[in-house]
C-alpha cells in the first residue's frame, strides 16, 4: 500500500469538510491522486477517508490549523517526505459569520480574516514553495459572493474574501509564468449542506428545482480547472444555480 501511494501525485485539500471540501477530495481521489485531507479536527475526517478508500482511492487525514504557520510548514514537509509530491492544492476554509458592523468585535473580525484569508496565504505559500521548483502544479481557492461584493452584516467575511481573491490574483500573475495554474472559484449561491438545511429551510427547499449548488457538481468544476491545458487556463470561475440573481 505504501509503495502504491508513493507512486501517485498528491492533492492537498485544506478545509475538507462534509460538503464541498469532501466532494473535492473524493473527485481528485477518483482522478488518481492520493488525497491529503486537512481540517482542524482530524477525527471528523474519518467518514471521508473511509468513503474514499471504499471507492478505491487513497487518502490520508491531518488535523492541522491552517492559521498556525509552524503546523502548516510541518504538514507540507511531512506530506512531501512520506506521501509524495504535491501537485494540487485546494483552499476551502469557510468563515461565514454574519454580524452587524455596529456589534462586530475586533476579536471576531480578526478571527474571520485569519480563517478565510491568512490561512489561505500560509497554506498556499507552502504548497507553491514545493511546486515552483518543479514547474508544475494547480492551486485552487474557494471564493464566495462576498469575494465580489460586501453585503450588509458581512463586513468581516467580505473583507477576508476580497483579500483572498486578491491573493489568488497576485499568485496567478507571479506563478503562472513558472508553470503553476492558480484559479479562484466564486461560489455564488447556497450549497446543499446541513447548515443550509437547518438554518435556511426556504432556500433548501429549492433543491428539488436545482436551486442550490450540489457539492459534487462544484467538485467537478475544480477537476476541470485542474485538467485545463496551459494554453487555455481560467483564472476565475463563477458557479451559481440557474435561478440565482446576480
């Protein structure tokens, strides 16, 4: 098993949660990648890892806080040493915490930025440091409606997502000529998750009409971005249900 794993390139998914992140991890595993699924609580990764393996894929789980530089550096060193070369990187950490600007606290604002932006910088930097010398790799960032416009009661989230988008743009312009494909995906709509089902039942009811995004379909678009030939790279892709206003 160890020899088979070492033969495969690696896809690192930061924020491999139960919906979008997990679907992305499974899609790259089906594509022949050894998946390194990462979230703060490693125990929560077990169902995903078991499902990937049951589907014939290879996967490893890591409990790492993307905001902690030392943990992130150690993570990538371990992956490259023990598992294989990182060829795909996905940053999918969410931090959608609504609050009126009149009630927002400095601590919460900073925490949202740390999760949705700073974590993206630290993890993507470490991935790029491994990819750049090889002249090959894909780095994908999950954005949101808030990446494009700041909505009422979402100042912290919008600020962080705007910054993450800027990070992706800067990295694309620097690293594209070095053979690395950097793309930012704007998820503009509700996603089929437990959170949406419990907190926004009227939105979740639109599922039967294809009115919310299916994580499996989001994941397929991440795979397609990775598979693009380098003479026709997409940097930014927006995904939304057919009935979503924009």
